[in-house]
C-alpha cells in the first residue's frame, strides 16, 4: 500500500458508542489515513453520498428510518459503485448472506469482531472495488488523459519548449497516476 494512501469511510450507524469506537479506531491507523464521516440514518447517508467522495460505506441494518435490507437497497440505488460492508447483530447470518447476495461487499457481526478484523474487511472491500473499477468505463478516459500528458510532454520537449528534466517530471507524474489507478 502506498505510504500516502488516504481513504474516506462513511459510517451509517445510530449507536453513538459504536460510531465513537469506529472513529477512534480508524483515526489511529497511520497507513492508510482515514477520513471518517458519520450519518445516523439512511436519509442522511444518501444526502452525503450525493456530494461526498468516499471509498467505502459501513452500514448498520437497524436504523431509525430503515430496518433489515431496506437500507442496503436504498444505498445501493443512491451509490451503486460504492462498496458497502454491513454490520449486523449476532444471529443475523441469513440476513447477512442475503445482503451480500444483493450487493454488499461483506458483513461484520457487532460485538464479535475486533478492530483488526474490521480493518482487514474494509481494506479488502476497498481493494476489490478498485480492482473491479479498473475495468469500468472511467478507466479508459483516465488512461487517455495519462497518454495525452505523456505525449504532450514528449512533443513539447521535441519542439524545445520543455527541457528534458521538465518532460521527465511530467512523465513521472503520469506514471504515479497510472500506478495509483492500477494499484501496481
């Protein structure tokens, strides 16, 4: 994982003690760095998802405005590209399995996992989503932009507008972008 990795997580949970635990735990991680935002309802979460770039959603299935899989279905409609990890109470294995079938990335049982497991689940969910998204329609456009940057740098160098050092810097920056897109 690159030393400057930075991820954003939305925690959709109405239990303040769970939210506080998660926020403290994620903030204690040095690499990657996490920005943690909290929403106490599905409505608040969908409003945030419209305006905020995030890497993952942690979703409680029992919220004031949603119970069971209804909240998951609403979030999947609001942000279909988002990896969502659900949090369930003990004994909700059938609901958790159905949630994964509907599109949740994974599930965690509240009270039965430590932060190491939560972190690993979040890490793997984000990595799986990024791997899938490299095949999406957004990647070819991003690749075109990188090819254009490299081509422009070479062309400007050949015309004497850019020094070799400046052209190399542009190519190195494009290389960094490509590495971050592909995870290589």
